[in-house]
């Protein structure tokens, strides 16, 4: 199994090694695209969690019940979005794991 960091940093070397072993070279591009997408989603989740933390503190300090409830409702939507992204990532990981198993893996490349 290859480390994603190796694939990210030395994609051309990985492509050549796969080609030399007559394996699918285009898998590298697919992996890099999935990694980019995953990293973007992680960044988005971190921003949403930071927003939720700030607003949660504001809710705790808020005296106005109407304002407080509005913020609670907004944060429920943020929490739902975070859950949706997490679920999407889990489904994508499972789908891509199954797809990788059906096409073979990089184990022969890494010497395992």
C-alpha cells in the first residue's frame, strides 16, 4: 500500500512505476482528485465547526430568548451540513475502497 503523501508529492514517479508494471496509470489521477476533494471537504467542515463553536459561545452569553433561539436554529442547520459532509465522505470512501479492490491495488507496486 502506498502512502497518499508519496502519491501526492511524487505522482510522476508513481505513474512511471505503475506503467513499468503494466498497471493502470490513470488511477493516480483518480486518487489525487479524490484526495483533493477530501481535503477540501475537511477544510469546509473545520470552518463550519469553528463557526459553530463561536456561535455556541454567543448563545451561552445571549440574554435575548428570540435571538438565542434563532442562533440555535441556525446552528442546527450547520450541524446538519457537517453531518451531510461526513456521511458523504464515508460513502465515498466505502465506494472507492470497493472500486479499488475490484480493480486491484497498489500492493504489487509497493512490494507487498
